[in-house]
């Protein structure tokens, strides 16, 4: 039976109603932990459709966070008496309530005035405004959701990011992007060829493997300007490129083995990261580039390794020993955790361990799990999976093991990557 660890740290900053107080920090290791009740009680507005879009986006985000159950039975304006809102939320056995106004000017500019009430201690935790336009209304909803998650759990939410992925049929697959909650799907490439295995390089640049010119090559693509350039095509085993400082880490075949190399933007090889018999792939780096996590079959089966790049010697350490096939390591942005895929008894599992290999645990088990990628807050993992017969992109809360379907659909191909926070 899993041990339950719940840490509540009370941050009381101000005692007046306009205070912005973070209530408690949550650390949970139990999938059955009681969810937090929150009343999402609408946004009064003359533009009913915009208010509904904002409310539905926030509701989707909060449910998908895995921390809350959402109640929508009441409706209050921004100017509603605080005592009434607080009293009704207590009667409804809710811990918090969110409500406000939405003002649309000139059919474009949007001002959302939001209040967050703590019904337990009768405080107004947040009272502020958010600005956007109609085109970015859902993104405004993500900002509100992330702020609510921060004030209630102590850590800013994960929803101001984008997921890139490959989807299509047969030999025609393209790169797409969507919001972290699966909405706002956008097709990025329309090349009528095979485009797969995308990775975020920075805010607007991605890399992926493409057969655009017949031979499989790695490309860099700016999603804002549409500018594209070939990065590398020395080997058909050059399947991915990830950022390493101002250059890239690319695994490819040379002299019969597959090693990981540093390559610059002109495709010139700078140095080896690995030099071993067998196959070394799937590099991931800590934020200071002092360590590299990767996959190697140097001990006969694919396993996860970590290498100290500050050492001049080969200093790779094997991290996984359970399971015959462990792959697709992803380092959390805070450099503490590694998410990876493990094959167990015919099924695939998403597992999480510390960067030193300790506290290895299974978070999710299903079919065709692939390409885990962390959110910028280091609490969630986006993953391709088939759960209950439904294939798609799932968002997994690694604190309590709850997962939610962000976007379903056939034709998904291994290769998924979550961006940093779009500010």
C-alpha cells in the first residue's frame, strides 16, 4: 500500500481582502488522494460566447490538472458580495470559488477580472485582471488556470505550453502543434511526405526527421516565420536532434556503431559524446549541460545511462536494471527526475526515477506508450498512449498518477515534445 505524503505549508502574506496568499504546497504520492473542490462560477459578460469559451477552457485545464473537481452550479459577477460567495461555497462543501467579469471592447480587446476565494478561512486569495484579444481567448484561459493552480498548490500551472507531434497515414505524416490541454490543433507542415520525431529546440524552433528531399534528413523549422533548413543527413540513423548549448546532439552511425555527436548548425561534427560498441541514442541534457541521459544497448538490451560531461573520461553510469527494454528517457526541467518507457509483460509502462536511478516507480501502464515529455513545472508528463482502446496524447500528473486524454486520434506516430512556457 502506497505511503501517503501530504505536506501543507501555510503562506499567510496579507490578512485583508485584497491579499494575494499562497495557501499550501502539495506533495502527493497516492492516486486516490481526495481532490480539491473548486467552484467555477462563471464570468458575467455581454459577450456570452466569449465568457463560455473562457469558462470551458479553465474548467478543462483544472480537471486535467488532476488536483480538482469542479462545481458549476452557481453564478456570480465580479461585484458580488464576498460574504455571499464565501458562504455558498462552504455550503456546497467547496474549498475554493472562482468568478468574475469579462469585458470585450471593440469586438477584440478582452479584459477578464478574476477573483479566487478560499472558503475555509474566508480570504480573497487573488483579485486581478488579465488582458488579451479574442484570437487568444483560450490562451488567456490557460493563464488564469495556471494562476489558480499556483495560488492553491504553490506551483504555477503547466498549461501555457505547446505540444508538437506527428500524425498522418502511410507515407504522409505531418507535424502538428496543440495546446497542452489538447485544444487549438494547428498543422505546421504540408509537404506530402514523411515528417516525424519532432523536438522543441527553443521557443519558436523545432527539429524533426523528414523525407522532404527523398533521403531522410534532419531539419530545423521556425514555426513563426516558416523558415526551414537542413541540419544533418549523413546517416539514415540520424533520427533526432536535441539542443546542446548553441549546437545539437545527434545520434548517427559511423564506423559500424551508432554514437551521439555534437553537431553545429552547418551540420559539422564537433565531437563525440559517446564512443562505444553498439547503439547509443535518445540524448537528454540537464539545463546546465553538465550531464547527459541516453539509451544504450552496450550490455545487450536497451537501458538508460547517465554521463557526467564534466569528466574527460568515459563516465557513463547505468541507471535501469529492471526490465529487458527501457527507452525514451526525458529529463524534467528541474533536473531531478527521468521519465522513461519500459516494456513489462507485453505492456508498456511510463516510469519515473530520480536522476541517480533511485526511487524508480511505475506511473502508468497501457499499450503503445511512447515519447514522454515533461511540462515546464516538472509535475506533468505528456505521452502518446493507448488507454482503454483510445489512442492519443495523454497528460499524466506524476504526483498522484492521474491521467487525462488531451487529444485522441489514429495516425499518431512516435514523436512528441512539450515546449517551455510561452510568456
